[in-house]
């Protein structure tokens, strides 16, 4: 076991983990942050996307020990007081959901992307979210939600 | 699936990593960005006894230019190379290929050295390295070796790196002033592994092609240069007829594998189309730099 300290959603967490434990399992099983969803467990589906030190990463492709000393943001961190963040609100307003399993990954990827590219247009957003496309249809409303968030961000 | 049990080492210097590799030899896997190795572990396609995590080796990250060579440290993240002005200015083919690797979240962690050491023949960077005659620097307890790209890729997911060696850096020649580049690929979904990919670099001197480089991904167990097409192109002026003939020559001798994404014939047809498109895109890109 390896002792680690990680900042998650602004709070410091200490833990003791097996080296083989992924960041996604650490977040869900040890920290009880079950908003991060685990789909394929080999980096293909994007459902487990979180933000580590400002960049979107697949939390199933990163070991928990590798997150030691890092700043991690999960879906829970976007609504710290139980109030939806602006991206979440825009996606809710656009009904950017199907079954919802892939949603946390989409939201985290879109959040990281919009932070870096606030002026992004539809095509760029489609490409940025292409790694989260799962298996249902209905992506149009997700794109609409992210575009709405981008527009509100620019108007704010 | 969950990862199998594995010992874990996190050296803080390259020398320490080299000692660990000498000790564990082929029982060890080097963990860089983990974007290929972690899935291999999860799927039980790799079962190393020890992971040697080199993410703490800061000395392996960075991009520098000296004497016509751009040296990229093996642990340099793909996103960092993608955002690098130096790479955009000096290795335009690499700059063209980087945004096509996986998805944004993959490039956040994935490394230049990791992709090239993993040597997936369908990936972008192996084709780029082969096209540009990049050099690979590996280190062991007995010192450094420099391996040219045409020898580096030995077979499917196999390189000339010995188990006791670590890839420390990759050197790319800097492009001349009027060099155009393009990376073309056909994939079912943006960011997925391409059915066929093609790296193209064209240098023009007074409107005449003075250097041509083409390498395919996804058509064999290693990336493949199109030498016959390159020979045809040098000394000629860019034209659709020339590119058509280059596409014929580039694909005459290839025998791509068939799988559920495409038959061998389909891949061959896609390859020819990519040669025509890629040459035109590279020529247009070169004209922009004239």
C-alpha cells in the first residue's frame, strides 16, 4: 500500500492505496464521490473523465498514486453548494441527456474545453466531445447545451 | 476490468530507472502516460511483474532545438508538443499529426516517447517518425544507443529497444523553409484509430519537389514508407497527374490486413485516396510557407 494525499474539489484527502488502484476507483470507492462513472475501464468511453491540474483526463487510465499532490475536480466539484454550475445549468436547459450514464464525463470534458476555448464554435465542440460518444444517440442536445453555455459565458 | 496485482516503482532519476530495468529486465513495463499500457493491463494483454513509473522523471520532459535537430524528451506530453511553437515551426508534420492522436483527454496524459515505444502500427506518431527519419535515443547501464526510425519499428508493438533500455528522447530533423506537411486519415469516429493513415512531407525548391516523404499507418504490422512514390516525386512539379501516379506507385506493393472496419481492398483504395489528398494538402501547405 502507498500513502497518498490528493486535493479533490478543493479539499485535501489522505488515503492508502494499492498501486494498481485507478484514480476512478479511488474517487468512487475510497472518497465516495460516485458522480464519476466507470464505463469501459480501458479509456475508450470517456465516462470517467475528470479534471487533473486543469486538464481533462481519463481517471480509469491514471493510477491513484499518480494523482498524489495533484488538484482533481470531479463532477461534484462543479456544483459545490448543490447549485448547478453555468455549464450544468445550460445543459439542463437544453435537456442534454439520454440515459445519463455518460453525462458526468461529457460535462467534465466540456468544462475543461470551454475553460481553454471560450470562443469555440460547434465544430470544435463536436471534436472536443468526440471521445465521450458512448452508444445511444441524442448528441445534438448535448452539443446544444455546451454551445448555450459558451454563448452565456461570452455574454456574461 | 480492474488492473492485475503488480509491483510499483517510481524512480526519481533516469539512472535509477535504468538500474530498475537492469534488475527486472522483461518482467518490468515502463509506465509513461499510461494511455496504452493501462488498457493492456486492464485487458490482461500485458502482465508485467513490476511497473516502473517514469512520470517523476522531469529530466525526460522538454523540447529543444540544436544543429538542425529538434529533441523531444520521451516524457513530453502530447498536448505540450501540440501547443509548442517550436514544434509548429520546425517539425510541421509532427504538428499536423498531434491533434489527431486519440482525444483531448488522452493527449493530456499520453507522451511522445510512450506512443513511439508502444509502436502501434495504426497510431500517428510511428508513421511521422518513420517519414522523417527520426532517431531514438535509448539508455541502459552500458550507456546510450541511437537507433534510426527505419530500424526502431521491428514488428507489431515491438521495437528494437532491449528490456534493460529506456527511451530517453526522440530527435526529429528540422524542416527546411518551404516544407509542407499533412497527416491524413480515415477513421469511423474523430479520434479513433484510423483505418488507414498517411504522413506526408514535401519540400519545394523554386516550385520543384526537392524532398518527398510518405509513410502509412494501419496497413501492416509496422509503419510503411512509400519509397517508390517518393522517388517519382522528387524533381517534379506538383500536379494532380503526378499525385495520381504517386498514389498508384505508393499502393502497388501493399497488402493491408482485413478486419471488421475494412477489407484489404478497401484499405488499399483508401490508401490511394489519402496519397492524392495528402500530397495536395502538403503542396498547398508548402505554398503557404513560400
